[in-house]
C-alpha cells in the first residue's frame, strides 16, 4: 500500500476544511451536490470525449497502482534472471524450456521463448524493443487521461460559477434564492480547483512515476536476457542489472 497517496489527499483536504473552520466558515456550506455534478460530471464527460471509451476503464483500473503500489520489484526479477542464467550456463539454453511458463512477467516469458527457440539476438532485441514501445504507449494512457481530467476541472468550475450567477440574476426579486445561487457559484470554483490540484493531477503524476519504474524493469529484463543468451557469467549479469535497481529503487537497510 502506498501511504503517501492516501495521506496526501487527506492532508490536503483536511487543511482546506480545517482552514475553513478556523475562519468561522461552515463545512456544510461547501457541500453543494449541484456544483459537484456540474464540475466533476462535466469534466469527466469532456475527458471521455477526448479519449477512446477503453481509456476510461484503463484509467480507473490503474488507480490500484496509485494506492497499492506498482508491483514491479526489480530485485526479484534480477534474482530470477540470474537463476535462469546459471541454469542455462550449466545445462544449456534449451533447459529453460520448462521455466518459461513459471516466469513472473509476460514480457520475460516472451523473451525467454525467443531465446529457447534460438532466435538471433538482434532479431530478439528488435522484437522486444517494439514490445517495449507498445507497453510505453499503453502505460501513458491513464496518465494522459487524468492530466486531461485535471485540466478540464478548473474550467468546469468556472462554468459552474457562471451558471450559479445566472441563477442569482434570474432571482433578484426573490432574496431567499440568492444565497443558494451564490453558494453554488463559488463552491463550483472551489470544487474544480481542489479536484484538479489535490486529486486528479497528483494521480497522474504518481502513475507517471510508477510507469517509468515499470519500463525501467522491462528494459532491465531485456538486457539480462540478451546477456544470458550471449553466455555471460551470471555474476557479471547480476552486477550489470543491479545498476538499474540502485538508481530506481531505494536501498534496503
């Protein structure tokens, strides 16, 4: 679980609500369902119109990465590749046939299959780099979705404010409705800014970081497989791959 994802949102919203209370404002005054529907619903609709419908599922499905972590543990893959390299060095590449299905990552499975099938190293590298490019593009979709969502939210906040003021102008002769219209107008702006800057844009940034980490692991896997295919000693492969871990993962104490 990624505590920073939870704590960041809680701290941000908590400070806003706390500041509102300290100034004597009522938290209840910020609860405006109409403003929420206009801002969040409108921004979501605009974002959906900007992407294929499949992007919606990809984006919200990726939120588990934001809150639960990326799941790409580079050190585990280093040890797995070293184990395969040692076995291949001792028993030959063909001995890895039985290990392909047990590989933890589909990308690693595909690379091992090519190695066992005797595919030329340059051909293998070209195919797998193409696969990396595809994974790169797919991983960027949720990031761009939430960046777009965050970009539309403040604009829809302004639209909500304008609609609220229109409501106020239409009811100038009825003072009982003026307060509600003004509240919707200002709260809509708050909703747009808060949702963008405390929720969707931080989600996009966290997904971007996780995606970069995942692509680094994939690049490490490819380098390890190519080194194994070239017959390099497992210790040399290990030292080479650990450079990825030291750069992109915190050191264990």
